[in-house]
């Protein structure tokens, strides 16, 4: 399995107008995915040829944008309480580590 991984700060969304600043949800901002986020050797040898054939090409950023849209939809944020099936988040450090299995 190929893996895409990035680090991001966990942010909080508070309920507006609430006097005690109640927490609505926590989220992570999803960056524009590039080859620096990828295990390139795993992509080059991926069993799904739609990734392996393009791993070293100029079209790879478009492939990553498609993966991002497929996994997260049309949003640039990931709510911590609504994690997609093939995504894991490690929040034990200062920055959260988000891993996507493709």
C-alpha cells in the first residue's frame, strides 16, 4: 500500500455567540498534496497501475489532487470526529500526523 502523510496543527472551532466558548469541533487544515508527502517508492511499485505509471511524471500532482478529492471531498479541512475509512490521525505530538492509505 502506498501512503500519503502530512503534519498539521489541530485547530478548534468554537460555537459563536456562546459565552463559555464551547467547543464545536476540532479540525485539521489539509494542505495541497505534493510528492514530498508521499512514499514515492511505494507509489512507483503500487499494484494499481493508475498510480505506478504516473509516479515520476508531471501529471502526479493531478493524481494527488484526485486522491485528495476522493478521500476528503471538496473541503480543505478534516474534522477529527469524522475521519474517512483509510485515514489515520496521530495526535500524540505537538503536530498531528495524518496518514492516508491508497
